[in-house]
C-alpha cells in the first residue's frame, strides 16, 4: 500500500470518526455518560470562580445519583445537579481547556462534548503514527488500529462526553509517539518527553505510568547509541548531537544526563499540582485521592460484593462485565449492546488470535532492534493499563472496561496485527484479498456505531416522562 493511499485512508477514517463522534455528542441524552455531571460542574466552577475547586463533604450523593439514573435524568429532578462535584480533586488542565468554550457557549453541554470529540481525533492520529513506526512496511496495521480507536463503540461514547479521559488519553498517545520516535533516533529529545509527562500529570493521575515508561525509551536509545558506536555506525546519534547553533557536540550524552533532562521538567510541572494538593488536603495526599475516598465513602466496594456472592461468582461477573463494558455498555453501565454484537466481537477476537498463531510475517522494520524496543514499550503500556484497572478494583467496585483505554493504542495495534496476519495468509489463496481489507473490515465498526446510537442508546436513555 502506497504512502499516499494510506494517508488518504487515514483522512477518511478521521473524517468519518468526526461525523460519528459528533452524532454521539449531539444525540446522546444529556448527562448519560459516566461521571459527566461531575466533570461538567468542574468546568462550571472554573468559569464562575477560577481555579481550582476543592473536593469536600456533600460533593457525592449516591442516593441522588441513583434517583437520577433510574429516572433517566428527568428535567424536574435536576435542581441539585450542580452539587454533583466529586471530580473536584482532579488535576485541572482539561477543565481549563474547556472553560473558554463554556463561557463562549453559555455552558452548552454539546459544545463541551464536541471539544472532547476533537481531542479524540488526535488519539486516532496517534494510533496511526505509532503503528507506522512499529510496522513500517505494513501501513494497513496502523490503519486498522486507527479504525478501531476511532470506532470502538465504548470509546466513541466516552469521547462524545465531557470527560478528562479525552485529553489524558491523547497525551498518552502523544507520549507513545514521542517514545517511538526517540527510540528510532528521530530527533525527539528527553526534555520534550519530560514536558509531555508533566503536562499529562496536570491532566489525570492515570497518566502517571508515563513517568516510568518514557525513561525506558531513553534507556533504549542510549543502549542503541552505544551499540552503534561499537559497530562504527551511528546516524541517529549524529542527528541527535546538534547543538543550538546547528553544529556538532561530538559527544554522546550520558544516561544520567538524559534521564535528568526528562525528570526535571516532568517533576516541575507535576509538582505544581502536587504542591497545591498538599496545601489543601495535607501531606501525603499529593493526588487528592485520600480526600476523594473520604467523600465517596459509601461507594460500592469490591470486598463487600465478594463477601456476598463468593470469589468465584465475583470473578465470573468481573470478567463478563469488564469485557462488555470495554466494547460497549452505555449510559451509566445500564445499557449493554445486543447479544449478537458481543458474539461478533468474540468471532473477531478469535480471528485475530488465529492470525497471531499463524506466526509473524517477515518485516525488516519490526525485526530491527528499534522495532523490538518499540514493541516492548507498547506491550508494557498494555500491561500497565490492565494493572491500573486491577489495582483500582482492589478497593472500589468499578468494573468498567473504559478504565483500560490508557492502553487502547497497543491493544488495537495487537488486534489489527492479528487480523492482518490472517488476511495475508488468506491472500496467498485468494489474491484479490488486498491489504486494504484489514482497515476496511475494522471500519465496519462505524456502521455499528450509528446503529447502536439510533436503535439502542437513544431509545434506552431518552427521557420519556416527567
């Protein structure tokens, strides 16, 4: 597949995503996305009183929330909606970005949702960029991953709501792009990754794994530079050793110097919010999480459910709910997709697994040391996303697959890689099955999204009385 053709397909995927995401933002009934009222109210507080709100007793009212959800956020019940403020402990960057939009549109919920949709477009492009570096000879894999990121039903539904996940996951995607480029020696410097990590820390705590992941990219590049020096060839090193005047330094920066260039801006930027949290909530509550846990003390706990139904039944429910809600379980987890949709997804996953088992197709880019390091970083990202999800559920009962979207880019790349391997195997028997078949197959989720919006989400969540 030519570069021009792959870029054209990416532009088409992005354009369709913006249409589908816009439809979700406009037609999904108000407040029918997880935590959307609390995220919206954070922005409203910034618009009224500046930065930054403080989480406190009364910001969480579980009985009121359950009443709202049970009655589909009926208008006559919304008088106390502004009091839902249990996201006030969050870092402020996403909400600061949304504040001018709130002021210019008189607090339009749809306008704020559309900003999240635009941020999601950046995640789609990051998936493509990372895929092109991980599989440089097989752009169809990058396009397949971009299509999955763009049209995975639950991801679209989340991106079409007011949520800081839109910005935090975009920053994770940019972090993966920078890490892959740094490993390849494409001119990305450690301090740039440090700035990115610091900005991410000002957005959401779920990005904190970047502080550990990005230094591994620095370590990989250092090892590769030393290896190239020993073999007498170091084009990437020479490119990266330009000084501010365009000359050459003639020396290889040490590993401690590189790591320091990353750590200093990351900690300085992240430290701004940590210092503020300590001043408000006290040490050692640097993230405001202890204050949050006190406010939401009556939130459902995992240990309570295990005690009621037993560990075996809990694990069975956890796996099923996590799977369903990763792919699509809408509203406040109350509207699953039709059973046949999950069946088709299982078939797709089996096909991807068979593609994995068929073995690797020869690919010089993926076989190079840089490619192996990039693959390792992507795999680690996926594992860390799962680890974060499991850690959170050790205490709170939050079986929502969307919490693993921090690892969505490597997950979709892995799935697209399996599908493409299967297509390549079939193409040896059916020559007409061209490389474009992989992204086109995965773009089928866009049709599913529209069907789900009109036939499932809107009918199930729209207000019918009151």
